[in-house]
C-alpha cells in the first residue's frame, strides 16, 4: 500500500488562553493567559493525526522565507512517518490567531499569506494511493479561475488510479472566496472526489442554510453531494455527531486501491452520535481529526459503521488531549 498525500492549507496557529470573550475597545488593555504556538490547517492537522494512526504521510504546503516558515518546517520534521515537502514562496507564511474562550465558539483571524502561492501543478503523486486536499476557500490561488487548478490535480490523480479526498472550510464573504460560486465549484469537482468530509457549518455557509445542526438537513445535503458525483460524504456536526452516505459499487471502486471494501459500503446511510467527552481542552482541529479517522478506517478495510465510529473517537481524543499536536492515539 502506498502513502497518503495531504495537500493544501498550512499555517501557524497562535492561541492565547482567554478567560472571557475578547473585546476590541480602542485604548484598552486586557490581560490574557499564556499562548500556545501550534500548527494549523489540513496539512498539519489531518496529516499529523494520520501519521500518529500509523498511516505514512507526504505533506505538501507553502511556507515563506521567515521565522514562521521555519517553525512550520521544524514542527512537521519532528513527526514520525510524516515527510514534509515544502514549497518556499516569496510571501509571508500564513498564520491564524485562534480566539477560544470558555462557553463561546471559536473565532479565527487568518492571514492567507503563503497559502495563496501553493503550486498544485508541482505536487508529485509518485508512490501515493490517496490524495487529500484541505480548505480551498482559504487558499486564494485555488479559488482563482473557479478552482480549475484543484480540479486538474484531482483529475490527474484519478487518471492515475489514485483515490481523492476533499475537506472544506468556512467561506469568508469578504474574501476572494466570497466571490466564488461554491455550489458550482462542488458540482465540477465532486465527480473526481472519492471522499468529501466537510462540517455542517462549511456547507451551511456555501448553501445559505441556518448554522444550527439539523440531522434532516445534513442528510439532505449528503444526498445532494452524492448526486453531484461524490463517492462517500461525511458531514460532521460537532456534538451532534456525524452523518454519512456512500454511493454505488462502481463509484467506490477506486477506493479499493487504498484498502476500502466497496461491497461493505454500497448505499450506506448513517448518523453516528459524537463520543462522550471526559474534558474539553480545545475543539480546534477536531474536524480535521475526524477526517483522518475516516481515511485511516478506509485504509484498514473497516466498514462504514466502524469507520465513522473511529472518526468520532479520533475527534474526541483530539478535543480531550489538547489539539492535534498533543494527540497520541485513541482509547
């Protein structure tokens, strides 16, 4: 079996410890707690969790010639089973300030920086049996020309018999991504996307739906996305669990090359509850962790129920253990 290529968004996460929601009153000073410097984005989060789960990973991401780029390269270089192939670009490295206070959902301030310059045409697929891409809406270069570069990368992969996986992110209406017709983008790329694993929030902003999770709405979204050509669709809803659907045998055949047993997945429809948590250290990276759990389950030949339960267990472990960089495995 080959390696998994994880490509896409990569940044440094700067996460100050907050005891209350932050305020932005001019001229004021607020004391905060210690800061955590970690990596964020699909390459770091999904890639690291896959590596900890025993899956060999090749990561592709863009970094700038600055201190943040050095931090990214050093952190990824310490992960056993993770081979990082950075593209150094003449732009500042991407970073995200994560604002996470008790009893309040997270907020993110993101500088796209180097992510805008990632060259998908330079991504090598040698020795790869599964290609995962994360966060097109946070990568201006990928959004350009209605995502043609990403469609080309996935077409190149599927033409070589390589299975593909895609994760989405929230769309900032004030960014370049806000001008993209995302429903049309999905209709173009899903015929060459074997696994799609967005959150309910990601899809709600794309389709103009209420942000509150509703199992019926999530199920209808799964059917819509399968109808557009995806092979497997997993929609994560945080504490409300995971909804999954799978296509027909012919559509799942390519996933057999990386371990999936198509006959066990044909026509699957599931709503699996979230794992009960012993504590909440951080919810940052939980969606990426669920994706990693699902992909590792596919490679291990698990059926849909067991694979989704693994996705939920991995997400819960990341939440309890303090994020993807603290993740050591599932109980």
